[in-house]
C-alpha cells in the first residue's frame, strides 16, 4: 500500500504546520501550498526529518491557481488522502462594518469561502478512494462564523458561508468525510487550549474516525 498524503491549501506557521507535522509523524507525505515559495521552504524545513513533501505556490483568491497547485502536488505525491482548506482573508485586516466597501467584502468571501468550494470540488474528484485510506476534507473554520465581532464582518461572513458549504458537500458527496474544525479563540497566543499542536489533534481524530461514527463539526 503506498503512503497516504495530506495536502494543505493555506500553509502557514501555526495550525497548518502543526497539522502537517502531526500527519507526517503518522506516516503521511505532505503537500503544502501558500502564496510564497520562501515561506513554503521554511514550513517544509520544519517537518519531521525524512518527510516526503512537495510545495506549490498559489493564491487562494485565484481559483485557477488553487487547482494548478493541487494538480502539481498530486503529480509529485500521488492522489491525496486528506485535503485541508486553511486559507482565509486574515491579512485584509479589520474594518468597521459601516465602512466596509462591497469589493473588500467580496474579497473576504472569495478567499475564505470560494477557495474552499474550489478545493472541495477538486478533492471530491481527486482524493484517493480505493478503500486503502479514509478520504477526508477538512475546512478550518473560526468562531466568527457563529458570532461576529466588531471590525470582522467580512471574515465572519466568509467563515459562516464556509461552514454551510462544508454541510453542503456532506449532502452532495458520498464516501468522503467532509468536516470543519471551528477554532473559537486566538491561536498560539499563550492559552494552552489554543496551542496549534492541540488544535491539530482534532484534524487527526477526524481522519481516524470510522465512517459509521463520523463527526462533522468540531468546536475547539
Ligand atoms: N490564528 C487565529 O487566532 C485563528 C483563530 C480562529 C480561526 N483561525 C483560522 O485558522 C486558519 C489558520 O490560521 P493560522 O493563524 O493558524 O495560520 P496558519 O495555519 O499558520 O497559516 C495560514 C497561512 O495561509 C496562507 N495564506 C493566507 N492567505 C492566502 C491566500 N490568499 N492564498 C494562499 N495562502 C494564503 C498564509 O501563508 P502565505 O503568507 O505564505 O501565503 C498563512 O501563513 C485560518 O483559516 C484562520 O481563519 C485562526
């Protein structure tokens, strides 16, 4: 049986790296995608030594580049077992709702939600589904999807839509574990409950679940 693999769109130093390291330590090869090759090289270097890995640059706001990156990772590592959509519009920063330009709101939806749609569609067609491993797709959600905070209406709406999108994938696909981890606090800012390695364990537990006991929404 060939090695299982995890692909992460929106690779980064916190949740993404913790998830990548945990799956790598459980025998997975790792495909990472973010906007910067320089950053990707750093994340790849932090993986457990000997981890088979590949990287591909993509901007999650550019849907064709997401598909191209996923295709590249598949060419290098084979069909994935697990795909994670972790990118979000965090870098757009806060803005009071009454001053939020519609174009910026659209950007939030594009980065936080539509990138998830494109990634989920690609995963449904390309995940390894030969019975050897458990095909899994996980969207990284946020507490803002449940309760917006001042200044973050764009990101909140994007995450709320992403949560609903995960449910829609569940309804319209069979045999794939489409799940969401809703992170309801600030990551790696001192509270041990929100330490990224602990959050990563939720991703691993979701992967390990048997189909008859699948959970779909983890609140962390
Ligand atoms: N951090 C928190 O406190 C927190 C709280 C609740 C929920 N979350 C959610 O958790 C997820 C991960 O957040 P994290 O803070 O732990 O970060 P992370 O997983 O360490 O990294 C996320 C990475 O996404 C990449 N990215 C950003 N915009 C992108 C784009 N347009 N296209 C492709 N890649 C992009 C960035 O890398 P490049 O700069 O190299 O592109 C960034 O480092 C996000 O979905 C976030 O909304 C985070």
